[in-house]
C-alpha cells in the first residue's frame, strides 16, 4: 500500500501542478474548456474534421464521472455540433455514424480516454481499445445514429503521469437505412407463443379473473413492479408461479378454451415482507422433484426463505433469524444428489442457496428440503475495485453470479458472466460441483468473452446431463454453447439472434428438456450502439431459440413481434436510472408437457406499444413499466420428444400456429398468420 | 465498449499484484476422520508459520464434535490460489451434514512473505466504501425506476418494515458487521440462511461458516468459538 499512497500522492501533486500551469494559460488560446467557452466545430453528413486536445494529466482511483465534470487539467473539452439535413425525420430513412480516431504519444505508460456527451447528457465512451500504452496510443469511438445538436467531446486523463496532448479526426458518414430484414419464414411446426400479461389490480367492485385481488394486507399485487421475475411450474397441477418484488403470482391456465384463459392470483408468501432480489424456485418434476416452491427475499424481518407444498396456499418459513449483513444476490435451486449422496437426507433433492458475501461467493446445501442449511462453502473468491467485484485469479469469477441449476446426475452449476480462464481472460463460465456442493471449480467457455456491464448468463441441463450455457457475448450478441462433460469442453458458441439480425441482447435464460432439446430466451434488438446510453433508441423484443439437436442448430422465434418489451436503453448498472425498470433478469421454465414458459417484465405497455417516440429513458410511464408477463408456448415442438404432437391440447403438434408466427393475449385473441386461429 | 466511466487506473495498477497469482485450485481426496484425529500443533508464530499450512489440521475431531454437537465424519481439504493469496480450505463434515463447518485460512502466496498484499486485500474488501460504479452492482444498490402504475416499490401494509425501500434496507445489507474482541479485526457477513465470520490476525485471515443453526446469534457465537480455537492453535 505504500506504493499506492505514493502513486496517489504523485497523481494529486501532478494534477495540482497541472492545474496551476493551465491556470497560467487561461488567457491564452489553449484555455481550458471550463474557464472559457470551449473550442467548437460543426460536422455534417459526409464531412470530416480534426483538432488537437490540450494536454491533460493525472488519473482517477475511483469513478467520479470525470468526463461529466471535466475539471481543468484532467480533461479538455471540444464542442461538436452535429448537423443532420432534416433532423426530425432523418433517421426514419437514413443512418449515420460519427467516428472519432483519437491518438496521442507518450513516453510513460498512459491511458487517455475519449468521451462524447450527447446534447441530452448521455455519455458515450471511452473508446476502444481502452488500455494503457507507451508511445503511440489510440482509441476509436463510434456514435451510431447520434442525436443532432451540440455534443461535448472530451479528452480525459485516466492514467496519465505526464501532460499529454491528443489529436482527433472525426468523420461523419450517412447511408440509407437498411430495411429490417423480414424474419425468416417459420418452418412448419416452429414454436409459437401467446403472451399473458398480468391483469390490473381489482377495483373495489371488480372480481377476478379480469383483475387480480391483492393478497391480504396488500394494496397491490405488484403486477406493475415485476422487474427481474422468476418463474416455476408445478408439474402435478400445472399451476405456474411468477414472482417479482415480494409477490408470488399464481396463474392457472385453462386449456379447454382457445386460446387458453389465465386466472391470476396473488399468493404472496407472508414471510416475503421486504422486496430485494426476489427469487422463486420450483423443484419441479423434471428430475423427480416434489414440486415444492421456494420464495426467497434477500432481506426480511423474519425469514427470508419460505416454501410451499400446496401451490402457495400455505407457506412455511425456513432457517433463519437475525440481521442481514453484506450478503447479496442470492439464488435458490436444487435437484438430485450426485452419487454417493448425502448420508442422510429427509428430502429427495439437494437444495442449494448460493450468494455472495464480501470476499467469496458461496453455496449452502440443505438436506431437508430447505428447512436448514449447511455451512456456506466458497465457490470462488473475488476482490472489489470501485464497487465492482473482479476475479482475483484464474479460476475465480467476479461480478454477480446467475442462478444455480442442478443436472440429473447431481452436478450443480452456478453461471457467471465474468470468470477468469487460465490465460487471465474474462469469459462467461460456470462454477461446477460434482460432489453435492462440497467443492467447486470454475470452467469457462473458450470462445466467449465477457461484456461489461452485462447481465447474468444462464445454464440448464438436459435429461442426460448435457448442459447449455446462454450468455451475452462481448459484442452484445446472444450466444449459447453446450457441454457434454460438465463444462470441461464446449461446443462452438452459436449466435441465436442471427435470424433476426439481433445486435444487442440482454437477460439470457435457458431451460432444457430431453438431452438434445433446450430453449434459450433473451431480449434482443436489431439496433447497434451503446445500450447503456440514455439516447439508445433500440426496440427490444423477446426472442426464444430452440434446439432439437444438442445445439447444432437453433430455431429462433420472436415471441413478441408486434409488442416491444422495451423501447430505449436497458440499464445494467446500479443506482437509479430510468432504464433500470427491468432490473437484472427474466426466467424460463418447462412444464410436464415440454411447453416452454418465459416469465418477463414488460417495459413497454399501453400507448408505448405503438408510439415509436416513447422510450425508457425519457418516458412516459408506459415506456418504463415492469408488467409481469408470461410468454407461453402454444405451438411447435416442445422440449420432450415423447410428447411431440400432443402437448398443446391437440394432436397436430402446432395447434395455434400452423407454422405461422402467432402472438396475442387472452383478451385480444391470437393474431398473426392466417392459420393462427384455426382449431 | 459498453462500460462508462473513467478507468480506475491506479486501482487497476494496484490490482495487478493480485491477479498475478498461480491459477487453479487443487482438491485433495476426502479424508475419513479418525476418532483421535488430532491437529498437529503449530510451534511457530503466525507470521512465520509454514506456507503449507493445512486448515484441516487446525481443529481436532473432538473439538469439532464438542463445538458443533455432532461427531466428525470426514474432512474435505483443498488448496486454491487467489492472486497473491493462498487459501487452505477444510470442510469438516459432521454426521448430520447441516451442522458441518467450513474453515478457510488465507495466507500470503509465495513472494509476499510480509503479507502486505493480504492485508491490503483485507482493507480493500472490508474498509473501502463501495462506489456507485457504472457496473451492475449488488442488489443492495438497486434503486429501480419507480413505476407509475404503483405508488411505491411495494407499499404493503403487513407491517412497518414493509414500507422500507430497497435502497434503505440495502444500505444496511451492504455492510459487514464488526465483531469486537476477536483477532485483530473480525466481521460477520451473513444472511438469515447462511453467513461467515472473517477474522484477521497477522498475515492471515480466517473464514468460518457453520451450518444448521437457525439463530444467527448462536451461529456467530459458534463461529467465534471456532475462530478462537483456530487462532490459539496458530499462535502456538
């Protein structure tokens, strides 16, 4: 730490010195951006220009948003007016790119960053590659479809021991907007979905099923506060549970009518008093579970984990009392024991509770169905830098982990977006335990690269232990790979968004059935660019990709073709952000017939569905919603071959679809292709 | 690049030391506990203790049985490298698994005989304030956008605590709880389901987690008793 103090001291000293030096120059032509109006330029279609940034020096230990404050000495500003021929309508038919080639020279290891701050204050940057170099340094930054107006282009010292100037060349290109490629014609029997949004809370004179009666003592069912929902299904009764916030909504589908109707009830656990990191897990019949459903909240006044054996009519608390401290992002899952199993267990499946503390991520195992848990056994160690958890070494992971899943052979898997491989490269991977959670090892997907910030990957096991890991790659694409040996080796990753030209994805969710069948749901948009930026204008849909051949090929369908799930950015950072409405994940499950169900929060409801001017960043509320919704498979092949052609209420195999893409809800019926309503 | 924000440059430089360690972890075979399983007494001070310290040697079967109220069944030792830390792990599996105990001893890896990096790691994890970095943060930092469809995140009236927001409770859940009079420093990090006691002493720190105890106060007390026994053995 002595080195740290010296470095920090030198950094501050150099910064102060630089500020004084620059202060002397305030009356000269190189005046800092903050003391006089910054130099300005204008760029329009097809043109390019260049300028020099004034020298900057210093660095930051913590992220204090230097690029937003732009203090003299550490940051130099240049205003760039981006002009479009017809600002209001330009992007309807055209696309534009503004590219910054930002270069400098240094004699010591240096990292300069370029940022572009949009007229509405959205940050873009730093450029790429974002690294420390000696000699010639370069970052490139590209703005796709930038909003017209005055942008602040800033040269920022990240690790800059000596005053360093920079040069930038800016080029603006425009081109006709390519027409969105039509989705590929679905093959006969392609999966089809109907979306079931939660109905509104019942008014005093209203009765279900057109509305939900909030649980006793509640003023709402939480239907519109359903960010990061999880979903489960009781294989015996067919009842479906979607949990978000501290509400567990039970949905009973009636397949005797077409389309099936849905009856929603608020069956909230009385022990889920506070809402934080809600997790629902049903130990369903896939691998012989009892259909016990667990409801977990990170914090609570009494117990934070409760379970029900009667479809949420009654809940029982599990182990626990006391004050929570420092434990975060828990997950609950379970499945068969690995051989040899526990010496004694009073519940047929091992139930795992995994979470993160301040140094390690850990898992605890319960042998009595979640009533009591064993010790928290570390699954990897991490370190925290600027509030971000990072892997400490090869074989460890950082960030936050996803949801624990167990295969039929009892292997437990905890997925993570940022695990360090043997070459210290950060890749999506899984922590794996083959001995009932007594020990863990981290395995990564060799052709995957982590995205930052990103959302959790998801892992699921087929009947004969093939695992499928769905993730968002560093390029934003929805990728999935499979492994037949518990993650030691992986197939080449497939881009499940390719058929629809998906350029950015979020919230990977995977479920498997037969060993060679799996479904991979994700939110995707065809728009390129920075999905974290407030001015990102992508339109997001829910896609579900199916494989019937162990991942060799995937058939992808748009489960919400006429109803976006989100317009605008999907924020993966912490804190308060208007684009944070969907929170961290969705969830997916399969019922006993092989039918896939996806639980998701719909961020775009009401007028947002058709009003293309709405977006999550600026609202209105209809574009910032988080409505509990279930996408329910109604056609095509499910995840169990033995039930092909029978599982959707008829013997045709694709009752609702007839090979067409169908969508809709119980209120409006199924729409889409001409065959969507044939019964 | 999707990430926003200035690169935490100096911190990154400081972290280089941590990530330069030897990869991998090794898992030894489970060892059946012997009735007279006796930890080998350590005869050196903590600062000079052997680099090959085995966490399983720090508690005897009799001690485990006495502390956890269950006979010891097996020992599951493993060693892992975490940058400039070397971690010896032992899972003391009792006949009733739920009452088992997990013990980690983190010590300096080779090349850091002074333990400077280990103590820096400890300070970083337990003393530094978590910043609102533009990276997805733990749930305790979540402040979801307020839905216009509901008056609050959840305004149930089950009890007063129902009205707490995520951010309010998060500010509590994000903290480790200091445990006084144990080692140089000690913290309890836990939820109602599971938790761990971290204890810094010299150039080592311990992580102790016990299972099967519903009451957290009791869990902390058991963990402290184990910590004291381990520290005593390390000090011999």
